[in-house]
C-alpha cells in the first residue's frame, strides 16, 4: 500500500515591527555616522602624523634659539643667598630660579607664567620639571596656540606640496623621482607595499587623463555573465582596421576597489549601453551590487539586432 505524505507548507516568519524599525533606523544613521567617523579618523591621523611633528619641530627650534637657560650663576650675578646658589640669583635685572630637575636656571617669569596656565597645556606637558620642559611649555602657551599654529602649519604644508609639485613637473624633478622609485623597486618587501600604495594614491590624487564616456554592460568573463564597464575610447585603429568593425575599449573595474580592473576591446554591437551615470555605476561596483540605482527613467539600449524580425513574428491565431 502506497502512502503519500504531504509536507506541510513552510511558514515564513515575518520580522517584528521592532526589528524592522531598528534596521530602518540603522540604514539611515549608518551612512552619515560612518562618514563622520572616517573624517574624524582622517583628521586625527593628519594631526598625529603631520601637524604634531611639525609643531614639535617648530617649538623645539624656537626653544633652542630663544631659551635663556644658564647652567650656573654668572660671575656678575647677585645671588639671592650667598651661601646657597640654588636659591636663585639676579642677573642684568632678570631674576633666575633653579628648575626642579637638572640643576639649571631659567627666568622666574617663565616659571610663573607656565605654573599659572598649566590647565591650558596638553596632558603630556602639564608636569614640567627641567628648564627645557618649562621653555617648551612657555613657547607653546605664548607663541604657539592652536588657533595660530594649525592654520600656519596647513599653509606651510600646502606651500611645500605646491613647490614639490612644481619641482617634479620639471625635468630634473622627474629624474630624481625616477631614480628614487628605481631604488625602492629593488627592495624585496618595500617594493610591494610601495607599488600598492602608489596605485591607490595615483588613482585618488592624480589628475587622470582617462575620461569615462558612458556605462555599458558586456558579457565578461564568459557568455551569460554580465559585467559593468566604462567606455574609455574607440579602441586601437589597427584593431578596427583588421576586424573591419567598430570596436570600443572598455575598462571593467573590480569590486570593491574600482581603481583596479581589466581593459578589454570589444565589438560595439556586443555592448549594452546603460543610462546610468558614472557615479551610480561606481556605487554599484563598490557596494558589490548592494546599491542598485534604478531611476524611473532608466532604459536599456542595445545595438544587437532584435531576436525576432518582422518576417519571423509568430502567426496570429484566429
């Protein structure tokens, strides 16, 4: 006897309103939040690795050139206590006191100014002990406040970048850069890191001469698999002459890093032109297909012949 058991229909459990609201809120808040965090990370990285070293170097140079630090009282100095020179002295109308660490002397007004404004210093400078530490804090408070140093350092950095760019634009600059890159390319580990970083920076920062004219879809890497690409030119004249057909050069970027990819030459009749902007196509590629731009006016135009011509239309049924 043959028994047939019908399996019960599967019940798809719908998500709760609370979960849908949380996911909807996350999808709204996540993009601006991630953008803000990325900008904060970039700003902190620039401050830590660019502005802070430049500020420290400038402050150290000012301290080295202007610091009035004496290792011992001069012979013409008037000691505050003749039996104990550590109590300080007066020299040329300036009162000097001994630093807590190092045994050197510095002007009393420097110590008094720093001690009165310790709360304005960063945490790593709020406990000066040596005479140099006091002068570092004094220069920071009096002459290198952040509202002055940050715009000044940015101006200096932009000026340096400008002059370096002008220098590299000349023939001598290119010669030095070529020689420097040749040396780096001979180092086993450094050349791999340098080449990868250079590809990214060249794509992001270099004024590219490649102009993407339109977005197309082509069957790549095999028939039946469609990939997005950007038409860059009308291909090589020699190839067009050899095939006696219209050829297009298409750049096919890879996900999720569109700065790398493949360059192919394909017959124009085998491409499908899409009414998408370059930005929409890049968003689709970077998001690995998650962001699908589908504006209402999106249409697909193809240069392929229709599957059914007028003579091949099916007969009408009476």
